[in-house]
């Protein structure tokens, strides 16, 4: 890692000079973006923290290096910065469509599909490292090339974007939205596995499968232990 992208260890604050030589506190930027997004899209509260957590877990399972792991966690907070753009959130606010119909509105879809480009451009202006800028630009690309904004496919999609895509989808599917209830982790995993090699990287999906299976097993084990203890106390 070069000096411009150095990580201040200990307090997990990311500091790097921008083009003008000024210093930018990435934690402050991340917090400001999160607060603004949650103000504009209140039903998304907590979404970016959860994506950051899941992306970090995937990075660890995939044995990505520490720099990539930290960059993924930053990306999770910044990936939707483009959705703050007034031309996008005004259209969404005024839209009467919900659920599947939400993106059937051509004007709305075209506007929303601009947000990765708008976001990447803003992060580039702020002096964020290239891997973060590229991950934000490409986190809606599909593994088979059907995504946006550039129609990249396979490993041409940056690895951070491919991991971020899986984490974002898992959190989205398991979260309640105004037009639908969230699915269970098992249901979300089944849907994502079904799109492995289509929307999602088939190298990343098994890592999610392992994480979800381990969590389920841990939860089941805890329930079994609790029931055993209750039975023992009842029979005593």
C-alpha cells in the first residue's frame, strides 16, 4: 500500500490526502453519507452497516488480505452515495410504484441506474483510492454481463464489487421493505445460489453459503443447549 492510501491503525480511521494535499477523514465521510441516505430513504436505516458486516465476513471467508477487507467495509457505507443525487431521490419520492413495478418505470430505472457512476465520480473527486471508486462503480454489474453501468462480466468485474454485490443482495433480501417483508437467511441464500454464475460470482456464493450454514448451526446448537438446560432444571 502506498503512502497516500495508508491506514491509521487502532481507531480504524482511514486518512489519505486528496489531490490538493488536504486530509480527508473517511470515517467522517462514511458517517455523513449514511446519515444523508437514511434521511432520504428512512426505510433503509441500518442497511449499510449490515452490508459492511456481511462483506467483511465474506472477505474473511475468502481469505482476502487485510487491505481488501478494510476497503470492502468502507465501500459498503459509500456504495449508494450516488442515490443522494436530487434527480434520483426526487423521482423515487414522487413515484407511486412499489414492489416489482418499482423498476418497471423506464424513467425511474434509467435514473437509478446512474447512481453507481455518479457515486464513483464523487468518490474520485474526494480522492478515495481507485479500488474503492471502482467497486462503487461496478457493484451492480452481473457476472454474466447483464448488469450496469458498463456490462462487465466475470473476473473483469473488480473483486471488491463482486463481493459487495453478494453482501448487498443478502442484506436486501433479508430486510423488510415498505412493499414486502424480508425473507429468512435460508430463503435469501437459496435465491442467491440460484443466481450463482448469472448475477453473482460462483466463487463468492459458496462463501456466503458456508457463513449462513455456520450461523444456522450455531443458532440451532444454542437453542438445543437452552432446551436441555430448561429440561434439566424442570426435572430437578
